[in-house]
C-alpha cells in the first residue's frame, strides 16, 4: 500500500462514518445506530494510529489531518450521545447487544 492509497482509505472511511453519524443525528432510531458508530469510531482510531503498520506505510505528514478527522467523528458521536436517554429500555437493549457480541 502506498502512502497515497493509505490516505485515500482513511479519508473514505472517515466519510462513510461521518455520513452514518449525520444520519443518526436526524434518525429517530439513533439508539440503534449509536453502538455501531462507536465501533466504527474505534476502528478509525486503529486505522489512523498504530495498527496495521505491517501493511501500510508511515504517513507522519498526514497525522495532524487524521487526528482532526478523529476529533470530528468524536464530536458527532457526542452530539448523538447527548440526545440519547441511557435509561430508556431501547437504548439499553442495543448497547447490551453490542456488548454481548463483542465484549
């Protein structure tokens, strides 16, 4: 993988995640999407960070841009989280389902 391909990959995944986050901000079923978005965010953090170093080149000149993308995703997630009632049974259910599968 070239530095350009890696940068393109990170950028495309960022766009996919932010598109889903934007949808969740206006979707009445955001409680279903929130746990998935958290998983996507964690994957993005791994992708732009220390993981996958055996198959991708170092891109120190892009890290600042990648951190800005990560911060943007985090802010979108926070907006969604702020709109959720974590005492609501539907919210609890989807969070517990995510935990069952992966934790």
